[in-house]
C-alpha cells in the first residue's frame, strides 16, 4: 500500500462514492458542501481495499447508524476478538465519519455487543445457547434488543470465529445501506470446507494466474510477514472462507520439506485469528522425491510410515492444519496407478496419515486417462463411480463444475449426485482461465448459479447440485466448495477490477450455494464502487449480462475448447497437441456435414451418465437445451433451430450478438464516468477496449474457419 497504513489508506482512498466527497479528514455528502469546506474531487483508488472500503452509504442511512451505534463492546480477549475490535473500529470510523469507542465490557442503550456465551453474560441472557448451538460453531445471530433508554444490537456466536463472521455480515449491512432497526438474522454456513485454491508455484509464478506474481514471498518467509497477508485473511474471512490451499495442484514436493513447512507455518499463524486454515497440495511421489524411498506404492508399509511421520511433523508446526489436496494420475502428475493401485487406495493412504489429527484429503476427480473411454468427458465418472464406497471417511472427491475443464459453458459434471457413499465437493474457477482471464469483464455469478441450480435428478426432481453439495441428497459428512482463485501481487489483487467480483461471489456461494447471482452482484457493487442507486443498477446490469455475452462471442450453442495453449484466444484450427483431447478439432469435429460432438446413445453415450429424465432430454435433439446443443449433438449446418434459423445462421447471429453486447458493455461503462473514481474507471475502460476488439476477433476467426466447412456465407457483421 505504498507505505501508508491501512487506516490512513481508508481515509485517503475511499472517495469514489457518488455524492460523497472527502473534505480534509472527513466524508461529506455533496449537499453539505459549503464555502467553509472546500470540496475535493473523488480520490483515485487502486482497488486494494476490495469490498472492504467502508465508504459511507446514503446520508439518511448513516444518520440512522450514528443514532443506533454509540459504542461497541467486543467481549473476550482472544486474538480473534482483537481482530474484531480493530475491524469494527476502522469500519465504523470510516462509515460513520467519527470514531466509535470500542471496549470489552458494558451493554446499555446504543451498544453494539459482539461476543459468545462464554465471554459475555449479556449474550447468555439475550441469546439462548441452544439457538447458537443449532447454528454450529461458525454460525451466528444478529439481534436487536430492547434496553433501558433505547435499543442495542448483539452479534453472538458460540465461537469467536462465528462472531467475526457475524461482524462482517453486520458491516455488509451498513456498507450497503440496509436498515438495522429490527434485526433478527440467523446464519450458518451450508458447506464445511470453503477453500481458496491457489495454483501458485514455489518460484513465484502462478499457473493460470493473471494478476501478477504469487502473493506468497517464499524467499522472505518465515521472517517477513507483511500486512498483505493479513489483508488477504480479512478478505477471506469477510466472505466466510475458512481455508486456503496455497500451492499448485501440480505440486512441487519441496513444499512438504521442513524448510518450506516452517514458512507455511508462519502464514498459518497470521491467518489463524481469521479462521483461515492452512491446506497443502501433496505430490503423490513425495516419499520418493523428498523421502528417499524407492517407491510411493500406497500399500507399501514404508510409504505409509513416511506419510504418517510427515503428517505428524506438519501438525507439530501447524496444529490446526486442514489437510491435503491431491491431483493424482492426471496430466503427468504421479499417482497410485503407477503401482497398479486405485484412486481409493491412493487417497486412503494419505487419509490414514491425517486421520489421527482430524485432517481431510480432497482427492481431485480431474482425471482423463485415454484407456478409460474414447470420450474425455466420460472418463472421471467411469473411474470414480466404480470406487464409490471405497474411500475412508475423511476423503472428499473434489470435482470441477463441468466434466471437461472450466469451459465457458458446460453441463454440470455427472458425478454430482452419482456418488452415494463418497462425499463430493465442487471446484469452480474464479481465475477465468477460459473466460477472458483478467482482460475481459465477465462476472461468473450467473454461470455458477446455473451450475448450482442444475437439477441432477439423483433422488428425483429438486436434487440440485447445490443440494448435493450440502449433503441433502446423499447424507455426506464432509461438504465443501473450492475456488481456483485469482488474487496475485497486482495492486488490485485480481488484475481486472471486476474479477474481484468473482472472488467475492465464489466466497459467498461457498457459504451458501443457494444465494442468487444478482444479489451478490449488488452487494459487491455497493461495497466496491458506489451506493448511488442509478450507478448500482447500471453496473449490476453490466455484470449480469456479461457472462452470456462472453459465451456468445466465444463458444455459443454448446461449443467448447475452441482454444490453444494460452486458453485465451480463438484457435478452432488447433489440431496438433501432445494429446488429441488437447486439440480443438477433437471437440468441434466440423466437416461439410455438420459440427458438434455426438454424445448421444448413437455416439459416445455420455448422456447416459445423467439420471433420467435428463439423459433422455439431452439425448433428444429436439429437447436438448440449445445452449448445450453441440456439446451433446452433431448437427447438420441446416439443422432448424427454435428461432426458425438454420444452425449456421444461428451461430453467425450468436457471435454477432456477442460482439454487439460487448460494445454495449463498453458504452454503458462510459456513462459511469464521474460516478466512480477516475482511476478505476479508466483501468476498466482500457480493458473493455481490449475485450471489444477480442470479441470481434473471436467472431471473425471462428466464423471464417467454420465457413470453410459449412460452405455458407458469413453474413456481414453489424458494424
Ligand atoms: C493445474 C487445466 C489447466 C491446467 C491445470 C489443470 C488442472 O488443464 O489448464 O493448468 O493444472 O486444468 O485443473 O489440474
């Protein structure tokens, strides 16, 4: 933060809210400006503060908050309580314009009390412990209470971490200008594991990272621990994220050496008060690569002993270590298959080592060995359904949202709902590897909502992916969601200011996968940019249309993998790669007869990995949703679409529409000039210019390429 303190930064930088001006050391509403206080133009922001800028909402709301919050009592003296005190003091000073006293006792009218039954008699009196117990250790209650001479507000939980989550919820209400007169909020996370997944390497590079170098400065650790590590944990905790896997799934085994574990432990110590637990990726060959054993065979006693000793060593340094995430037998990573063992035998080896300490193994389902099936998208399902029930209780299978690989649009992975006896968690990807990286404005909330609300029919209608994840379809003891995330060393963390919204939405969905994308967009916009109603509406509209826009100009109608190595630019002609299933032609199969991958019963049969009636719907060209048409069907170029157009005409129209919508995003953003600070406005505008140019490239190159097969003219694009 360029050498200034966080608190100072809040004062200096949070000036972009429409109608608010930073005058000297104080926020003033534009109506209040007088000759006595010279107005100051909104100060530029660099985006570092994320959604924790604590800019005051509308004047009326601020007045109400000032009336109702005269002092704060944070009961308890734990490191987490200290974090709560500091956060609330910083936030209230910024939101309300004046410092609000924070102490650790007292509860009279005008007090905001934060505590647990163990730390506060007033919490015990006003919030029955059974109510808190029902919400679990991370749940909380926010309640208005009547007191002599006025009202008070209690944020209560059975743990300090739950109280911290409640505190961030309360601050969200203030930041977004919500009424706080009669609060009765009960919240609990619907998923247990809510984890950031970083694909960061030990050399500081980030696989599929688009926001600068890694956040973890390995050369400086464990001695130097900067403020940024704290701010990372604040951001995670503000969303309810409770852990981070800090190392790439393409794992360097050195992360498990004593030298690196000391560095990892130092980070874990910083994050502990925020409830962010440390997890690591495990290279399956570590016993050979760093342990000096001749084998990594999971059934070999020496290998078992090595992992057990390694787990003991880790827990001696990090007592609350969460566990391992493993990519095995995938894209060249070592795994149990080398030794003729199954994924279950591999996962159980690590699970046994962690079990005495309460750790978990997240075993990735991202596997696609050729010999399993000729169709790549069928392979993981085949491998893992065979093993259902063979995993130890502390193993959870981590599954990407779709069966291929984070494509702009995929149907949900058929493993969701298919594993009755093995818990599953979802892996989604805020880092936008295939979705414009940090150059395109693409809010992924609607994509994830579509995924989470997909009905698997695993136990009849209503068995949505969200319900599967929450353990409501099959009774899983372990539940979770992971996000392959986007923060890096860039000043604004995520490269594109709007990419922050994807970190935000992921975190909130991990807390509750049934939240709506529109609600999350609005929360984020109000906290990150402005509370001005018109600007909020405009920004939210842009965000909510941006996903469909991106799909339209890149891979509409179920097309997928039309890219090359960088996963950014169009490359439909890509027919050469070390593996056939890394090309584009393997997927689109365009010829003079038509286009698309036949996954019906007459083709690869992938449709039958879905429960009825979905398998029949996907199999039927007339009932298959058109957004998945070319994923499941091979269609003639003249195939008649619901619009009455031929497939070719529809494809051309979709691409063109995408380009038009991208231009619309750009135009709309222009109307916001002056409504938010100039720096962020300019930086977004610069990227939108790239996006518009790229959208046209996608359209032109894809259509020009496919026209060679369709032998039909490409209609003149709308200028
Ligand atoms: C970490 C895709 C990405 C790889 C990534 C892999 C995975 O193939 O392009 O960079 O590797 O997924 O999820 O393991």
